[in-house]
C-alpha cells in the first residue's frame, strides 16, 4: 500500500551533532543512522509525525513539504 506524505523530516547535516535522539524518538522505526551517526529518513516507513524533529535539541530536522507516494 502506498503512503502519501504531506510533510516529512529533512536533515540539515550542518546543524546535526549526530546525537541519535531522533532515531530513538521515531515511533515508526523510520530513522536510521549512517556510519558517521547522521540520521537518514526512510520515506516508506515515515508517517510524517515529526517526533524526530521535536526530539532534536539543535533543530537539525525541519519539515520538507512534499506530496510523495512511496511504494
């Protein structure tokens, strides 16, 4: 089943301190961390709740507005 996201988190790597709090906060399991500890968003699993953005202490996760369909 495809999901349409009206909003999804977008990572600003310049602001991110790779703390991993976004990964822990995501209720959908849609966040992963790359080899340097920076977050990656799985658009298929992301429900657009932005719990990750609220958990970020440095404001490195913002909203990317997009109407996306993920298969």
